[in-house]
C-alpha cells in the first residue's frame, strides 16, 4: 500500500477526501470553452474553487455527505445545476453583463 500511495503522489494524485464528507468534483458543462452559445467560460472558476477546496488542511473534510457544487456558463444548462447542492449558473442581463444565479 505505501508503494501505491507514493506512486500516486509522484504524479500529483492523492486519496485525501476521495470519499466521505468532503466536496465532490465540481461539475461544469462538458462543452465549457467550446460551445458557440456559451454565456461564460467557467473553466477557470471551476479550477480555482477546486484548488480552494483542495488545500492541505482539513477545513473542508466535514461537509454534509457528498457535497456537490456546480459552476456553469453554458447557455443550455448542461451542468445539471438542479441536482447540485450549490450551483452557480451564468446568465446575461439585458445590458449584456454576465452574472451568476445561485441555486
């Protein structure tokens, strides 16, 4: 087992918070950054929030069971914001400003 964990560590992977009461992988649109009708490319936001949750401390290890977050700028809502515990979905105002709806 130690050899397996060392191998995972050597390529930047960990089993920390792999299951249990921590945030799950952040959902986003599978066509983020590619869809012609995309409202906002949320890819970098997903990466930033994921990095925030993945700090090397245990502040986020006692969340409600299977805590799910979604962030999407897709105009077709392909990130399934309805099934996330917390979801941020981009929309444009009448004057073109991009904001996020919190679900």
